[in-house]
C-alpha cells in the first residue's frame, strides 16, 4: 500500500481531493505497520486516519468506541459512502450479532465498530483470531487513562490487544491534549514504540466572541434571527435555565427544546434525535448534551454562562463547525457567574481545589482578554500563535486605549474610603451616587467620593473595574464576601501618581454598532450572485432533508453543509461538474447525484424565467426543450438563437456527459473524419480551420458535434 492508493480511496469514498494536515503521515505509519498515538481536535479528521487504511488494506479494521449511541451513526455514514461497515454491541439482538460476526469471519467488512467490553470478552477472542484483521483503532483513547477526564475501567483490558496480536498495528486516537494522559495512554495500551502525532488544536473556522452577560435573552434572540434555520446549541449551567430559556425562545417563534440529565428516559433521546435530524433547530442544554452526538452541521454555540475551565469550553464550542464550514461561537461573561463558580469550587470536595481555581482564573482571563482570544486558547494548549487570528471579536475590533488614571483614582479612593468593606455592586452605586436604601442606611453617601463617577455609565464602571482587577490594581476577596480590596499596586496609583491605561468602554458599544452597520451594508450590497446562492442553498437543504427522511438517516449523512455550500456556489449542472464538488464520493454521486443536478437545473431555469441571467442557464434552456422533443430548428426559433448555437449547446452537453443523441445529426464515419482532422491541431479548434482541412465537405454543425465526440473519447 502506498499513499497514491490512499489518495485514490479518499476521492472514491469521500469525494475529497487532498488530505488534511497529518492525515497522510498517520496513514503512512499504519501502512508501515507502526503503532500510532494521534491527538487531534474534534472535527480535525481523525476518522479518516483509520478508515482509509481500513478500505485499502487487506482485512478488517476493528474500532473500539465507548459510545454505543454513536456507533450506529458512524456506521450509517460509512455505508452512505459505500464502505462495508458494521457494529457489534449490546444493543443488537443475538441474531444480528451472529450475522455481523459472520461477515467479519468471511472478510466482508472493511470496518467493525465495537464496545470495549465486547472486544475484551472471552467469547470474542477466538473469532478475532480466526479473522483477518489489518488494524485496531482505539477511539476516545483517553478513556484508558485515569488521568483523563473520562476514565473507563473496561478500557484497561484493551492491553491484551498488543499481547495477543503483536503484529497488528494499533492506533489510539483522542482529542484530549494534556501530557500526562498522553503518556499514560501509551503505557496502558502497551503501544510498541509508537509514532506520536499531535495536530494543531486550532479551529480557524470557529469565530470567537465574548459579550457582557446583560439582557442575554434579547441578545440571543437577535443572534438567532440573523441565522435562520441554522442548528445551534446554547449551554447553560443550571437545568432550570435550559427549560426557561427554551420556553422564552419558543415564545419568540424559535424552534427550541431543552436538554439535561434530569429529563426522563423517553424524552432525552427524543430531544437528541430531533436535533440530529434537523427537526429541532436550537437546543438549550447543560453540558450533559453533546457527548453522544456526531452532528457535523452545528452552525453555532452560545455559552449562556461562564464555563468552569478552558478544556470544557473548547470542547463545547468544538461541537460546532465539524464539517469545516464557518461556525460562530458566543460566550456571555458576567462577574456573578464567576463568583458563583468560585463558591461552587470552594464548597465542593477539597481535592484539587487549587487546580480548579487556577483553571477558572484562566477562563476568566480569556473572557476578559483584550488581545486576540485564539492566542489565549492555543497558548492554553501549549501552542504558540504568532499572528492575530482575525476571526475573534478582539481582532475584528481592536480595543482603544486611553489614560484612565483619573477613573482608576476615583475607584481606588472609593474602595479605600469604604474601608474595603463592599463588593463591586455597592462600589459602583457609591461612585454613581445612587440613593438606594442599602447605601443610605450604611451612610455611604457621606464619603468623599460619593457620586464622583456619575458621568460614567453603570455597565462601563463594571468594565473598568474588571480591567483594574486584571491589572492587579484591585482584587476581590473571595474568602470575604467578595469584597473589593486594595493591592500593593493600588497604593502606587493613589499616592505616587502612577499612570493607568484603560480600554475605552465604548469599545463594546462601538463593536455592536459597527457590526450592525456592517450587516446592513452587507445585505444591501449582497450581489445578485450571493442572493441566488443563498436561495439555492435553501433549496438544496430542503432536498437533503427530504432524502434524509425517506432514508431515515440524519441530513448531514446525506451531505454535509460544506458540500451543500460548495454546490450552491458552483452550481454544477452536469455529472462531470458535480463530481468535482468536495464530499461526493462515487456512491453518493450515484445515489443522490441525479436528484441534486435536477434540483439545480430546475432552480437555474426558474431564475432564468424570472429574468435573472446566470451562466450555464442558457445550455439548460436548450436542454429542456431538447428533452421535450423539440427539433433544433424549433429550439432555435423559440429561443431566437442561431441553429448553430443550438448545436453548440448540444455538443457541450454531450461532452459533459448529458444524454444527448448526437448520432441523430452525424454518422460515426463523419465523426471519425473530424477526429482525425483535429488530432494534430492545437485546441481550441477553430471550426473554419477544420472545415477547410476537410475540403469543405463536412458542415459546421457536424464538425462541432464531432469535436465534442473526440474530446469525450479522449477523456
Ligand atoms: P474527528 O473524528 O477528528 O472529530 P472527523 O473524522 O469526524 O473528525 O472529521 C470531521 C469532518 O471533516 C468530517 O465531516 C469529515 O468528513 C471531514 N474531513 C475529514 N478529512 C477530510 C479531508 N481530507 N478533506 C475534507 N474534509 C475532511
Ligand atoms: Zn483573534
């Protein structure tokens, strides 16, 4: 086996033209019979790394996966690509299991998915020994390590693989990055001098954005309305938030449902199924949602609350855009959330408390970052990024700084005069001169800085305090009712005239306005071409949904969004053009190609009838009449074009593989003459040159058709 075989298989089964980073290297290592540990983020393309060897090498690749609910989906997706796959787990009946085992034994499977329990069971071993196995793949390999976040004891038994089958390569795959787990996987699975591949954890197609957590529901509704029909997930900390939020979204006419671990056993899978099959558009969920699903067309993720750590956050936003098409993520940040999480950690079991707090702090830094957010994320995973990403809110709208010394002095002095006895809320009230009962009854209106910051809006004050905290000029005493305290740094500002630089609070406001202005002009300026593309995309999406329902599979198994987008942009009208679209392997081309081509052709013709000019449509118009049985002269008359043009359309369609009977217009012998004439000419062939070369004995129409025949033969 070599990489040429691998590349051919990638095109044949998946319709992809090239490998993603590391895929080719991993596949090569497997061809060389080496053990492999592969670390790649969700959506990076891990599956291809063992599936290509599975379809090219002799024998079956056995895949161990902990998630029974995912196996069915994965197998379905493979079968849709014409790959011989099956799964074995406790959800199958005895007879079903027998039949799959039979297939394995007779070498009729490229891939077999199974659970770790089944794999390590004594009954299964003889069958494994008796079958031809080319590769073992351990998916979610971090489950083998107690260092990982998802240790599963049954994974431990998998070490028998290398002992029993020392010559069959094993690939362990995971999206979990940390070093300890990595090393432990190698030890626990007993991999033999494995090649370790670590992919970049960057997901450039995910946009990153953080917004202050105020009026969240309003902001969410606005966000969703800008993305009609796009599936998305909203993560919330509390179960009851998921329910109340879903309720409110439904009141706004949004197709939303709630999901959390407390739902009964019938409702939970149904909510999930409805989302997978595009029947529900928005899921409001606790982080319990997502583990068992493989939906590739999630277009956005919102965090209603601040996550506990960056690992969790990254995994959750990673559930969007798995198909590689653009996806948007939005995180709401509020100090209340931060305080709540902190209290949660402090009240919890003492173990690892420091680590949890430190992780929360990193999350906090991310949420309040004033530099490129992707840099912070990647840095967290020990990757350095030199350039700004250009796809986060900070990059898109860099913060503007100003001399905030006076603002800082007011805040710090108020803290000092309040004897460091109040939290941020009261502090801002004092600065703004509020007349709340609580404030007055404490006599805080008597202090010197009362009302000194009236000119600054309340939310802007929070924004400035946040920055002062991040700069170490103030701190929150989490162990003392979250009171605001001075630091060593504060004294330099208060007493030694130390300057403080702050980011303008208007940055947020401006960001919002600019964004709105941008969307407005974008819609206005959206060219006709873009509108047509969006409209066509919607058509194709509906067709996909129809087909998926008929077949009883999730829509993204028919085609993923990226493929659909490419189709809508390129508008292929012939099979040859369609096969150029990424994501259409031979099987899908055969199975769905015609339906999608017809849909595109109908759409283009409909547009043409509306008077919108689209390239390609003129051929189709000719083709439509031709298929209705019109003669060339009739077509020419009806379309008000020359008969030779009609012939040229038919020739083009024929050359592209459409069903045009050219032999109604010329004989084989004539075509042969044309072919011989152009054989040693340089394309593009001029009709007149050929005409002269053939002593003016063959008509232009016939020459045009003859050239099409020649070109098609040559291919
Ligand atoms: P992972 O298992 O790492 O989460 P997948 O294997 O499911 O990722 O791949 C994520 C998506 O990327 C899938 O839709 C897959 O078909 C697509 N993909 C994988 N490899 C390629 C490739 N070489 N070119 C284009 N798309 C790819
Ligand atoms: Zn950035």
